[in-house]
């Protein structure tokens, strides 16, 4: 047999070949058996071995019969093997839940991988011995014996099949030895990566293994560790992936808060932060109020303005990070907030009144706690003394007359008309705040810490630094005025880490708009895109129930799109600062960068952005004898005064030591650069050149803080006036971009006002000199009736 096993069938002679041909034409399932039978035919057909097979026909019939027999035998073996396998699988399915749910508490359960390996071993043993393991399954609810108990193999029946057709199988098989219980295997998940290698996606780690690289974001779907990054397209990207890079640096995530955190300071001294706090009782128990949330079909706190907003949200829900945020998502999150008691004070809430006189006040809360306050206000809940947030909802909802076609007017064509419908911007703002948090905060997470802080009263302490502090060149962001791109995003969009947004405020945060809707001034509009600022008005209970400037908000973010300093009279701005899109208005690129800061000795996470409201002196209020034409063209003597007062106010708002010592470190950590536009030269019609000198000089008095100055051809306040900070050639080019300005008669700013040097020349002249030198130069050169521009005067 060993010799014949290796002989080719073609060598078996004519009869064998003929038989093989017939076998091949038979049922294909018996072909393998027929070929093996031909080998036996050759042996049997030797002289004298079997006289009855001398005829070719007999040989062929014998071969086919043997093939069919072997095929049927193979089927029986395969069926037996299949039955064994199915029995083992069934046993595993029945035994596995009992194995992992043993109630005797003794021993350890094997891990999943070990259990599978054990099953594979049993199946292999069964197949090899042609036997079926018979382990009775225990009853449900009883202790399960270890699956490694010894078993016996059932002997396979003897077969007369020739050895060449199948493997040799012994007539009986000895009982299998008992298998010892497997050692327990503890499955340890792989620890998450702590850093990413160069060119790898670093969105999760936000940290690079190479200390010289940083995690730069391309868009919402990709970020990589690079040594440097230039915004725009990268030639080394694949052709399919050559979309622009934002090059926003992603910072490592700070540790999450482990427990509720909040801090209230009612004064400058440390004891005001650590002593007893004022707790006010909610008018309604938030946990009981949670049962009334429903599906947000109406908002009791904004009962007249809610209908059009909720209907629009329902018909065109916005997306955030690719996911549609439905009203049901907001309702579930609001209910969760109301039930959660995030302050840990039950039906009481800690409170500090920012409107009452006092210095150094601070309110520091988490995102969840601030969302909790917003949810209460939207559901009509408040405190007995009243609060600014509830007052804003009532004030804004009471304005205008609801109109059924309001949504069509608002989003498609017409500008805002307060006589036709209630304002809706404040509701979009607060609901967008909850919408984003509903997607970011999970399983009771507190999020980052946000704080509001009031500085101490302004004084003359800034003068002590004049002789020692030198002027550093600012970043001049002139792209919106026809100039060069500076790098940082528009300061009002809040997309630059550690840059404070300057709210060109009046006496109150939100101004005459009352926190209600978009307007043609920056201070009234910008707060809508930063709903945390609106939410902090809860901590005012005075006559106006409005936050008073100056005030700083650390850790605030922009939750809606879109706002920049540039505006227009046509769609979509309609003369406003910014606009709320009709679809997908959530800020999909909201910054998630945060750092760890110290508050009252405790390390907490805080976003790397801030919002500082500071008011300049009103030039228009002190220049009643000047015409509007002179004010628009920087040609009024009264515009050039009040320099020292403006320096003092800017210093008060941005100097860290002017705030409560408990937050001084956090202020320095978050505010490292200041973004501003025509502060002092907006709606109050100040001289834009003199105003630039004031903010540059005052920023020079700060420690380790830089200035990002933005110029616009069509700022929403006093449009085209900022063209005058450019040199005469660039100024005229800027005016060409600004005009014709829809909705105006002629040109408010004239080309004759483009005279003298621009701010670039002034920076080159004074950078590196002391702030005292620039202040003395201003005092000596810009007094009296204007004979030339302010820049021309200081450059002489």
C-alpha cells in the first residue's frame, strides 16, 4: 500500500485509465472514492487474484460501486464530526452564563479568551477520537462545576475501509485524562496612549511624544503632531486630503473635576471667599420642576418669545459635530440638570450680587452649574430678590408683537423690526448653550470652571509703571481693512487661545439692547454669542439687574455663529454686528482647549478664552460743539483729550492685581493677549488714532500681556472711521472697500482725512521706548485744535 500510495493513476494501465474516465463521468461526489478504488483494482487484478474481474466492464462497475461506498462513508464521518462540534457549541452556550455567574464564590472564573481556548481544545480532542463528550449541563441557578472535569470517549465502531482511503483509526480509545482547572486569566485593557508620534492623529491624546512638536488641528476630523504649521493648504498632504489647515493648537486636557466646585467672594479680602456664603432659596424646588420640563414645547420663563424659536428649532434642528441636536435632547439635558443638584445645596443656590456696591467680587462656577441656572430661568424659576437673568427673559419676551411670518422675515430677507415680533436672539443664545453642553458633558461631568470678577476701583497706581515698562510691538490685524493677515482669528470670534475679547462696553454689559437681540453696536450683539455672559446676569439683583462694567469673565466660549467686526447693511448682517444663521447656527468649531488654574488654592480646569467688558470715556458726550462730520473724520479737539482717563480704565480692566487675590493667578494664566478693535472710537465717535495710542500704551503697562489690534473698513459702529489709522495710501484703499456703504447718503469719512503716517510707522517709532516717553509725547503734541492727524503730531 505504501508503494501504491505514491504511484500516479496514469501508470495503472489501459483498464485503469478507462475506469478512471468512466468514474470521472459519474457523480462528482464519488470521484475521490472511485480514484481510490482504482488503486485497489490494480492490486486485486493481479494474476489469479480475482478471476471474476477480468472483464473491463466488471472492473469499471467495481470501481464506481466502491466510490459510492466511500463517499457515503465519508458523509457518515463528517456528520459525526459536525454533530460533535454542534454539541460542544451548545454546551458552551448553556454553560457560559452559569460559569460566569457562579454563586459559590469559590475560585475564579476563566476569562473569555481562556474559555474559548478550552472549547477549541475539547472540540479538537473529540474530532481526533471520533467521539462525543457528554458532560451534563447543571440546572440553572445552581453552582456550576469546573468545565475541566474528566470525561470518557465513546469508542468508534470498527471499519473495513482500506487503509489508503482513510487514516488508521484504532478500534478503541483510552479514556482521556482529567484536565486540571484552568488558571484564572485577568484581562487587563491596554492603557490609553499618553502621546502621539509625529504626523499621527492627536485629537485624543492632544500631546506629542516629541517635545519639539505640537498637536495642530486641521479641521474637526483630523489633527497631527507637527513641528510647525501654516494655516491653509499643505503641499505634502495627499491630493484627496488637501483641504485647508486651521493650525489651531490643541492643548492637553487638564484633569477633570472630581467633585462639585464653586467659589463666591463678596469682597477683596480672603475671608470673603472662605467664610459663610449667602444661600438663597429657589421659588420652586428644581427637582420638582424637572417633572414639568416635558419636551420643551414651551418655556414658561420666556412665554411670548418662545414659540417662534422652538418651532424653528423643531423644523430645522442644528447640527453639532455632525450630530443633529433635537429639542428632545435639550429637554432631557435640562431635566437632568434640574434633578442633579450640582451645587450640592438642595433647593438653595449660592449668590453674590454684582450690582450692589463693592470691590473684588467673584463668582466661579462650573459649566454644569451655570447650565443648571439657565434651565431654572427658562422654566420660570427664580429667587425671591429677583435676578438679572430672569429679568432679561421677561424684558425681552415683552418686547414687540408676535407675528406668524416672523421666522421668514428674520432668516430669509428682512432686517430686525422690533415692532413686528419679540426679539429672539437671547433665546437662541441660551438654548445653544444648553445644546452644546448636552453633547459635551456626560455622566454628571461638571465641565470647566467659568468665573465673573469685578476689579477694585480705578486709581493712579498705573503711573508707577510708566518709567519701567517698555512698549512691545502689537500684532496689527489689518485684513478687514485691505491690509495683511496677522494670524490670530477675529477677536470677536473668540478662537485664539489666551486672547481676551474686549467688549467695547458702555456702563452696562449688553448696553441699551438689554441682552435681547442683535443690534448695530458691538456691545449689544457680542453678548448673544457668549451666553455664559448672559447667564452671569443671574448674579445681579439691583435696580437695573444688569452687569456693570468693568467686569471680566474668564473661561467663556462662543457657542453660536457668526460674528466678526466686519459688517454690512445688506444680508445677512442688515447693519448688525454678526448674524445668527437660519440653519446650523451652533459653533461647530468651539474651542475645547483648557488649562489647569488655581482658585483659592484649588486646581480646576478652565477654558483658554475670556471676555472683558470695559468702557472708554464718551468723546461724543464731551464734544457737543463738534459736528458729526468732524467727529467721523477725527477732526475734533475734544476727541483728543481724555487720554489719561482711558489708559486708567484699560489698566483697571486688564491688570491682574486689580482683581481679588484669589483669582489673580488664574487671570494671568488665561489672559496673555488682548484682542480689540476701535475701542473708544466706535459708537461714541472717538478719534481712532488717539484710541489706538491709549490701548497700546495701557497694554504696555501690563506684565507679559500682548496686544492684537484689528482694523476694519466696515466696523458695525462708526463704519470706515478705522481706515484713518492707516497711512494715506492704505487709507484711501480702505475707503474704496468701505463705500458705497448701503443705507448712507454719501461718504461719512472723506479722503481728505487720510493724511500723514499710519499706525505701522508709529509702532516702529515708539517700540522699545518707555510708556512714559509715549505718554509725554502725546501730552505735548496733540493738545489744541487739530492741525494734522494725531499720528502726524506724535511723529513730528
